[in-house]
């Protein structure tokens, strides 16, 4: 038997396109994508086309799509990713109000000084995400809306939950792996879509998502974190929505799901950012919103999901290692690993999109060190903690984030510096608590309009010792990392 995991941070510049693929006995059993967008010309489209390989187009299945938030540079290529009828089996995204989604569209129109036809999918997707993915979702699809959970650490899963799982390998190579949550609450207020047949659930970010084999062995965990958006911000977004409806003569008494098309139509008519600027200015002048007067619209706190994906030792059970042998000979099992290390993807400016892929450009995975110094015997590689555009700037924000992941804080090898290295999202408060053994990465676009990454963030990473293992991801540089068993 063979078991392979492959994860890629694609070189898309100012944006994020992260994908994972699990292969069992040379057949793809699971595909996941975390965000798919870029505002760097050409880079995102190229990577999406390369990702859409023969297996993807033949099976027409994406097992899990995770949307961290609704900024253009994280979602604008989802339409191309799912073109030609690709079915999304499971969709996870933050539970976000209509007012906040409309605010994000208004912010985009303001920044880009009006609507551009090239941004049609992005506008439709943010205002009506499930409607924009209509042909990609059917009665078998499940949508998970991640909301804030209890303010307590996610508990640690011990021994891969062996006690309740079947023993022995699964040689059925026809069935794909599944993703789900143990506890999911049906969401019946379908103001997100008019498609009543969709299965929509609300999920607390304290709940663990799992990839499960056909014989019910849990192989991986997905641990989400959705930081609370301030009450003042929520009220501000509601005010922006109210003013937007007034400015563009939209009937506020019509329920949202029935006027989504009307809103989209109005947005497409906006040929400059002037009206949007007026809306933002007027909203800031309303009593109670004085705190927003000195804050740039682009710096307002909006929703973003973080995700830690991590392997469970149920993988050993899946490939046929008896439970008692595993528990007595854990370190011997590591000899079955083939650590490919990191493959560096280098892209070049050329007419044919030339690229070079070089293995082990940065370091190989030194698993003896990690496992010898990890008393929980958990996997470290290839686990990753993705922060996307989360705000982890203040001591309170970092404390809440760390408390959420407290039981898993040392269980990953790769950490994403938030929001392309923006000084508005992280500083030494966060950087000083990143585990020293961890490799960090910053994804950004060379020449981006926001000057990411900030020099203050780079200086902070140097000062806190995190520049020793720092990977640069941009439109010319990406990475792929693998884990093979068998």
C-alpha cells in the first residue's frame, strides 16, 4: 500500500492559493483548496490552469473548499477553479453577515474606482456566494458556516481515536475520503441562498473537522479559528448597508435573498468610487461612530478564518499497522516515512511560462529532532497553521488566538505570517510566541500597491529569531511539500 500527501503554496503573488491532495495506491482520494485568488496579473490564472489536471477534470470533484474570507485576492479565481461543472462536496467559510459582505464589495469598488467587467465573478461571489457557485453545489453538497465558539482551548485528540475505529487497512480504492464535523447544527434560515435543497450547517470553531477514510478511520483534523469582529464594527457595517440601499434606491423591506440580484445589478452600474466614498464618509459622521473617523476603511476589522490542519496517527492504522504494534513501536513506524522535504517552485518571465522545480531548496524535514523532543508523539510534518488575513496585532488578539490553539501550539512545522506581512495584522507580540522550531512563510506580490510585507514586520521577525527559517512566496516563488508512507 502507498499513502501520499502533497501540499502546495502556489506562486500567485498578492493573494493566496493553497492546495492539498491525498493519494492512496496511486489514486487521488481527496482534494482540498484553501482560498484561490490573486490581484497579481497573470499569476493566479496560470496556477489554476496547472492545478486543473487530468484527474481533476476527469473526476470533476473538489472534496473540500475552504474560504478564509471574501477579499478579492483570496477568492477571485474560484470561478475558474470550478469551471466546467466541478462539484464541491464540502464548503467551509466564515459565518459572515450580509452587511459585512456588502461592506467588502463597497470597499473594493472604492479602491478600484468603480466596477470593472473583469471582476464580475468576484462581485457576484461576495454578495451571493452560494448563488455564484450554483452549478458547483447540489443536493449532496454540504456547507459549513464557521462561527465563534466557546472561549476555551480545542482539546487534544489522543492516539488517533483508535478505540472506536475499525482495524486493518482499507483496500477499497474506489471510495474517496470524506470530510465532516462530528457535531453540526442545521442552519434553517436560508437567507444565504434560494436553493432550499442545500445542506447548510452552523459550526462552532471549537469543533474539529476530520478527513475520514471509507472504513471510518480519522486521518486528519482541521481546527478553525474565527476571531470575533467587534460589535462597533458590526453596527458600522449595518449603517453602510442602510446608506447603500438609500443611495441606490433599493427597497430595504425586501428580504435579502430576493434582492441579491438587484444589489449585484446596482453594483455593476457604479463607474467610480465617488458614491462609495460618500457613503463611508457619511457613516463615519453618524453619532456613535466617532472611533472610525481616524481609521482608513481598508484597516477596519473584518472576518477571516485561521486553519490548522494536522495528521492523526490513525494514518498508521489505515495503512495496516496494528494498533498494539503502533503503540509499542512508534519510532520504528517513522522509518516507513519518505520525507521529500520542500520542493521550490521557481517561475520565470517568459512567453511559455517556464518554471523550475528544485527539491530540498530550504531544508529537509528533520523529523528525529521534532519527534524526540515532542512528548505528545504527534505529527509535526506536514501540519500547517494558516492565518490568512487574521488580525493578530494586540496582546488580547494574540492571547485569544494562542488560547484557542493551546493544546496544538507545537504540532505544526509551517506558520503563515498574517496578511502578506502587513504591519496592521501582526507585530512582535505574535512573532515572539511562534515556536522556534517552526518555519514561517510570507505570501505577497512583488510590486503590490500596499507595499507588503512591511519593513517593520521583517525587522520584528529578525529580532524575534524567526528570520532564520523564513520562506518567501510571491508570483515567482512557491513551495510544495510531501509525505509518503509505504
